[in-house]
C-alpha cells in the first residue's frame, strides 16, 4: 500500500536499568546476571541475544532508540498517540504537490481526521497495513462520522520511517498518487501514528457537497429536469409535487433498495424512474432518455434524504413519474 513515522513532544523518560552479568565457571551455558538489585541465572544464548538487542538500540539513531523505549511504554498501556506535527506536514506536502499540478488545496475535516486516526492507531497496534482490519467497518461507514455530506471517498494507507519518505513513496505509487491529485477531492483527514521506528499513515479523502433538505433537493431536481431539452423544442414539462411519491421514496430508503413495482399503480404513468444520488442536480442517465419522448407533458416527483447501511453518509432517494 505504501510505506511510511510519529514523534512525541516531551516523551516520558525511560526507566534506567543497571545490568551486570558474571560468567558461571561451572556451567558454561549459564550466566549469573544482576538487574538492579536482583540476581537471576539466565541461559547464555538468551543473555547474548539481550545484549545484542541493547547494542543495536545504542547504534540506532537516537530518535529511533527513544521510539523503541516509547514502544514498550505504548504496548504496556495499550494506546497509540497521534503525531499532530507529522499530520500537518503530510497535509503541507500533499497541498504542495497539488499546487504543482494546478489543483486547489485540500481542507481538513475533523470527522475525517478522527476516523483516520482511529484506523491508524488500529494498524499501528496490530502492525498491519490494511484498508479494513478484522472487526472494522468498511471505509464508507468509518467516514460517516463526518458531519459533511460526502459524494465520493478514497483512502491511502502507508508506513515508513518518516513523513517525507511516506509522502515520496505514495507519490511514486500510481493509485496513491491518483488519490492525492484527484481534482474532485476537497476535504481530507490525515493521521500519523508511530509504533517503534514505523510511522503509520492514513489519508482519508472525500468530495464534500452541499447539504440540502428533502424539499430543497426536490426543487433542485425539478429545475434540472425542466432544463433538459425536450423533443421538438417544446416548453418544459410541468412539475407536480406528490406526497405519495415522497412516501414511496422514503420507503425505498427504509428498505435500502430501489424498486418501481409499487409505483406502477399510480395514475398510469408513461415512464417510472427511481434512483438515489448524493447530488440532486445530477440526474439519472435514464432521465435524458425519457425526455426523448415528444408525448410527455408533465412529471411528478418525490424526494427523501436518508442514511442507510449502503449510504451511511446519506443520499437522496428519488421517485419520478412521467406523464
């Protein structure tokens, strides 16, 4: 998926251990060791492995060694801590790349950030890179915590040793680069969580659209239909609101599925259309095909906004009858 680091401000001091080992002359496989004031007998191979690990930490960059100490602290407490400076840097690098491509900057959304952090912490804790860990809801449900209405979402996940390395790796990966440079995305939530020397990164992207009431969405949809060219260049179709169609649209939303069977008994329409959308100004393709019928004179419309398992962030459910 990509690769990618977190730093703690004022990290807690790691405990200091005085460690001393004496060779057991009567048993070459054992060492007599003292950790602080306690003496224990340990296997030589185990002791050598422990000393090797300590030496490796000493030889690692100082920051990385500190992170290994913090890793022990994190695992004991069972918590990962987001790195806000790293998140801000990821956003800066992303917007710099978008500016070079002639694209507008991404804006941070608190709900998307919270969802990204929760997922990054889960990945860091399990040391796994995934868009959906075991027991996690899918991306669309995770991002539903945003207060915004989202028409499209995407996600990058990565880990690396640092922010710049993570960003560079994502930009060199075509699918991840496509998310970063997607012109339709306008809001994001970036998260960075360190576990040891790995920085786990989550970038949640979305296209935020205006939120309308059902009545407002009905007016917008009506206007969009009436703006469609009519066969023969005649005047626009007459529009009529229908409480029955609004109830039918809400019934579809409650069932979380589209259907037209229940609409066939309503006033013998010439065409029946049901669809859902996040943008009421965007009509279903079949609307244009219906308008090719020069005999059409009017239409009735019902709109219901609802959040469903399929559309956890919400969608407009629309029922249209053409006469």
